C-alpha cells in the first residue's frame, strides 16, 4: 500500500499531464549545447564581437493560439569580447553585471503561426529585462521544428544608451549607441 502523499503526488502529476494535453501546450527547453547568444557593436574602424552564456530557458507554446510563456535567461557575468580590459570596463561601467547578474526575455504572445514541423517566421512579443529595467519589445524569429529537435533564431537591436547605459566612446574611439544581438536557441523537441 502506497503512502497517502505518494498517491496525492502521483494524482497531481497525472492532472498536470492531462491539463497540458487538453490545452495542447508544448514545452521547448533550451539546451546550452544547441544555443548561443552573440552581440556585435560597431566602433571606429572595427566591430566588437562578443558572447553571452545561456543560463536557462524554457518556452511553453500553444500551437492553436498566439499564447506563449516561459523565460530565457542569460548570465550577464559571462559576457566577453576577448579583450580583458574591455570586458572589465563593460562589466563594471556598462552592464554592471555584479549588480545585475541576469538578462532575461519573457515572451507573452506570438504574431504569426508556428508550424508543428518545418520552418516558420514569426514575431515574438515580450519583456526584455536588463540592468533591472524592463523593456517591451517584439523580436522577429525564425523557427525550425523537426521530429526530434527545435531551433529558434532571432536578430534584434538593443538601444543600450537609450535604455540608460553608458556609451564607452572616448576622444579616440567612437562607438554606436545600439548593439546588435543574435540569439540561436535550440534543444530536443518535446514529445507530441
């Protein structure tokens, strides 16, 4: 005979699975191996390239509607461009990663239809949080879903100066006030 708490836990698990199946909601978990977030910033006579590490991510999608939820979280402390002095200044003066160690995007709706399998191009609306400040944005996203894998790729600009961050320009170096982001997220496709 099973203890009562195991029976209750099992019943709650079955109810959650049944509720998810009724709504048709699928969960797409990100895998750090299949995901990469890069940035580029135009500066005098060169472009600075860098990376952020994915901390965690999961997207819940209802294919029959425009509803989407979940969260993608980047490790702000992992940002690097390959030059230690520049990275130190970026962390200390611009993104303040010691004070704000995470950057996140929380989607709330999709404009366009995501195919159950194959390629789709959609607009994902949500809230981007950086340095503790929230910004609404719509991100153009290409989605590719196969039987066993999913990939979503987005290209968008962050107007970091407009969002209250310091522009690192000086007398010799001029840096644009917008940084370009490319996010490639992916993982194992959920069972349908």
